[in-house]
């Protein structure tokens, strides 16, 4: 499955969603349960290294899905949830 990110005002996003719904494409799914404010792009990698878009995307994928990165994210989620007084399941 491929995902895209669209930026705009709430009004612009609403208009885009209405236009897409009007196309009657039943395979599209609109989600609002993802945190996408901190995204990394090939441009981040390419600002530091001389590489192709494909190489940069491969580096991003490996960096963001490796065990150490995932463990740190789960740890941070746990810390912030506990700070809010949430009880772990």
C-alpha cells in the first residue's frame, strides 16, 4: 500500500477530500490517526550525503525501522504515557 502526505489548511484539505470522494474511488481510505508532523524525506539524507533518491530512501527505511530506533520510540511513548498517569495494559 502506498501513502501520500498532503499539506494545507483545514479548508484546503476538506476541499481535496470532497473532490476525491466525488471521484468514487472505493479503494481510497482517509486516515486521521497517524502522527505525521515529524517526517523525514530523501532531502534530509541528500542534504548530508551525495546519493540518489533511491539510495536516500533505502537509508531512511533502514534507519527508521532498525531495532534501536524502534526501541527508543517505544521507550519514549512509555515515558510520556506514564508522565500523563496512564496505566499500561
